[in-house]
């Protein structure tokens, strides 16, 4: 099962989960996929539970860019990507 390091308020926040870990997340509401432009790691972006209406379409559109920036920073700092990334604004 995915690391239990994320807090319960993440239930309502947009998150990114590494593609290979999506199968273990039974209550994850997937909205879009994004791929790391450096290493090709694939992440699903969405919410835990029935929270798909929490952000507008414009805000959903900003999430891939935010994730791309986080992933690029990982590479600049020579660290592995997290399996679970909070994308809360």
C-alpha cells in the first residue's frame, strides 16, 4: 500500500501519484496524467475520494505545470521523485 505519510486533508487536495502506485489507491479519482520531461516517470493527477468538483477546469489545467516544476526541481537537486506529491495551491 502507498506510504501513509499524507494527511487526511489530502482527501480534498489535488495530488499526484506515481503511475505504478495508482492500482493500490482504490478511492483515487484520476483526472489527468503527466510525464516527467527528464526521466519519463508517469504520474496520475487527481483526488482521493469523491472530490472531483473541488477545482474548476482552469485550475485543473494548472496542475500539470505545477507537477512538472516539482519534478524538475527533484532532478536539479538530484533526488528521487516522491511516490505521492501534494499539489495543493
